[in-house]
């Protein structure tokens, strides 16, 4: 089965996958969905609650179901993903994978400078312990690079430039 015409945004929590996805929609003919939003809708509860009540293995299984559904049913879509979604075995069959790259400090600065910083931090319980979060970040960086078709550095970069770079590179790739 050939790769679908989707753009999959991967990267560490808080890097701006949702923000970039919304900007890409405005600049293209794509539609956008978020894997965490899909899971929350199916479960009728927040990701944070799912982790608290069921644990990580249960959540990862939901991500797997979501990935299989995306592969079968979704095309011409920008898919922003949760921080661990990149581990899905079928991710390459879902579309072109774009790693939104930023330093750990760059991500923290981005979150803290957002107008709704408190809400953004509350939504990401893993960032409440910065030492553990940085450890997880360091573990994942190389994996994001390995799994991705395209890497785009987003740190301190204008959103419009990020969008132009992504659309340009996706067109080159296809």
C-alpha cells in the first residue's frame, strides 16, 4: 500500500504541532485533525484523565487503534499527534512525517510566553517535573529524527515561514 497524502506532525509536547497544523490549514487545501482530540472524543475524557485512571499502556493502545483508523480512512489531512504517537508501527503508511524540531528550552519558552500558558502547562502533566521532562525529551529527539521524512526547525521562527517551509518540502518530497 502506498503512502497517503497526509502530513503528520511529530515532535515533543509543547513544540507547537496544533498551532502549526491550524496555520497549514489556512495556507492550503488540507483539513486538520489531532490524534489526542480523536482519542479524547472516543473516550469522552481528557488524555490526562486516561493516563491517571488507566495508565500509559491503555493510552498507547488507543493511539494504536487511532493510527490504524487514520491509515484506513484519512487522506489529504494534516495530522497533529501526541508526543509518543511517532512510535506507531504504521506511521509511514499514514503519510509524510514532519518533525517539528526545537530545543527543550525553546519549547519551555514557547509555552511560557503563550497567552494561555497556565492552561497549556496544566494540559501537559509531564512538564510539571522538568528534570523528568528533559530526560524524556533527550530520549525522544533522535527517535523523532529517525522516524521523520522531513525535519523543520521551528525555534524562534515566524509561523508563516514554518508553514512555507513545510509546504515547500512536502511538495519536493511528493
